[in-house]
């Protein structure tokens, strides 16, 4: 299918500030005149939101890594078919808070599943849709986890510091493998400072973006 829109995804370990930056980016793109579809993963459709609830519920601590992987992919496939592809086909900008690189980071890096297995499953779950640009907000896991768990921890955050460290290493590996698509952005600083770095990393796609007021 021909797609004329632009697909941007934001990534990083829990507590890196990516959701704040996603909101700022959406506001800046809309102010610049773009139609923007703002999404999060897992979620974004009624089916995907039900899967999200299963994945994040601390009561599901016995969930096997393979089950977790397939649930993420099922949620993603529904989101792509129902929302992302139609939006791109009509020329919208799609900004997604997490996409298949989170599965690489968390299920390959965090859980230790086979790298090739995760990549193959990502191809299925994404239905062949690949972001034009992926921004990874990089922050020390100690700082990020403290932020993320300030109000309590979900099932993933409860895995602890070593888990988040492995995820960060996977993201760094990914950025080295795909430097044209995956860009690292330093997440240290105020939301406005981080947004300035984000806007610079997207300048070739959107020109100058104004904004960054949290």
C-alpha cells in the first residue's frame, strides 16, 4: 500500500520522559499545521487497550515471556490495521509512544528472548509498517526508574533496576545497528531542553518546530 504520511515513534526505558515529549511533539506539529494522530503502545484501539490491561496488571506476574511477546504483537497488529495504516494513507503524521523497538528492548534485552525471534515477531505484529524516524530518549536507569515508580510500579516497572539496564543496552545496540532510523536523544534536563534536542533530531522531516513548554 502507498503511504504518504510520516510515522514517528518515541522510545526509552521507563521514566525517561518520553510520554511528556510525545505530548509536546504532538502540540508542536499541530501548531505547524499538520494533521497528527497521537497513539501509545500497547493500546490505541478497544482491543489493544484490553491487551494493555492484561500486560501491565501486577496480578499477572506468572506471565511467560513468550506469552508477553505475543500479546504485544497482537495489540500492535490491531493498532496498525485499524489506525496507523489508514492515517498514513491519508497523509497524516502519526506519533506513537512506543512501537516495535520497545519489544526489541524489553523482550530481547529485558527478558532475554532470541534477538532473531523478536525481530521476526515484530515483522508480523507491525504488518510491515516501519517508522520513518525513531527517537530513543537516553537516561541513566537509576534516575529513570526512580521517576517511573514514584507513584507505584506496574508489572513491567516492578522488574527492577537490572531489567531496565538490560533494556537500555538493547536500545543502544539498536541505535548502532540502524543509525539512519534510530536517533538517540539525551533525556537529561528540563522538558524544554529535551524538546529542543528532539526537534533538532526531526528537523530533516518537519523543519523547525516551535514549542516545548511543559
